[in-house]
C-alpha cells in the first residue's frame, strides 16, 4: 500500500538528507501536542488557578484575611499598618513569605488569564531549558526581586502587590535570550531545540534588533497600561515587572544547565 505523501514508499535515512531537510520532514510528520507546555508550567498555572477560584468561594472576611496574609505590602515592614493601627495578618513570618506568596494571587480573572497566557508562552521556553527545579528557583527569585523593587517605589504607601507578573517577567527574560539568539525570531524559535540553543550574551542582546524591538514594545505597553488605567482600578506594577525581568537576564547564565555540560 503506497503512502500518500511518498507514493514510491521510499525509505528516508538521515544521512541521505541535509540536516534541515530531515528536521523539516520530522516536523511535517509529527503533529504538535494540544498543549505544548512542560509539566511544571502546567502545575504552576493550575495551582494559581485553583487558589483564585477558591478565593471566590469564601466569605469576604476570610477572603480579605487570606489576601492580606499572602500579598506583598510595604506597610508590612512598618510597626503598624494603616488599617486602624492593627498589625497585618501573617505576622513576622509573612515579612519573608510574602516576597513569594503574593505571586500566587491575582486581582481578577482578567489579570489571571493574561498572566497565564504569558507564562504558557514564555515560561514554557524557560522551563524547557532550565528544568523544573531551576525554573521554580528562577520564578521565586524573580518574584522576590520584583517585590523588593515595588517596596522601594511604594514605601510609606498602602500599596498591595499581587500577581505572577514579576516572576513571569523573569521567565520571559530567559526566553528572550534564547528566542532571539543568533538572529532568531519568534517564529523560528518554534523549530529550535531550546535545550541546545546557545543563549545570546547580554552585550549582544542589546544590539540585537529583534530583541530590542520586542523588549521596547513590551515595556512600552507596560508603561502605557500603568498610566492609562487600562486595568480599571488596579495599578500595573511596572517597577515589579522591571525587577523580575532584570533578574532573569542576570541570573540565567548562572542557572543555565547547558553551561555546565
């Protein structure tokens, strides 16, 4: 019985084709999975989704207490909060845990969906390169630095920071160094083996036209959203995004498992 694509039913061997032809053949004959994301990314996204859904089911007092326990607030580092002179929920331990736990909370379904789309797109690239443990480590470190940037910019205010954006910005920075490496684009990155791509060095990254345009558009949209009120009553924490992104750029070389191989 003849194959429809290859009526002569020829056998193709890798040494008879160029590397590009062989890879293209594999791409055509292997259908992509329905959800092309590493398990650690799906697990993290699922955890965030479950937490947000669960918070919609509790009464308002419980909801507020959980949020104030997990969220990052600069006021937590003062003696008393501005909430009637009472200590904030979470106590002393929350001064440490809130640097990371705030990333599990989101202000609305819109906020959550936008962040999950970005994490599935760019976090997946970072997770494929780093592996599960390093990916989680990167995300926590980027979230912590993002919170620190937010604290410096909002000291003495009643600001409340929630959302995974800072962590995702760190993941995106790793993805940028891989996607745009050596003249790559968003489209060509889909055909790359991310585990093998040499990353773009930091000096070259900022002379890489495609990478610079992407970063400028991302940060420009961030600043526009922060100043225009596109997210309704919520403020876009651009300084947290910047802190997370810089973290990803700087620590990737240290975390990259390919560097040790």
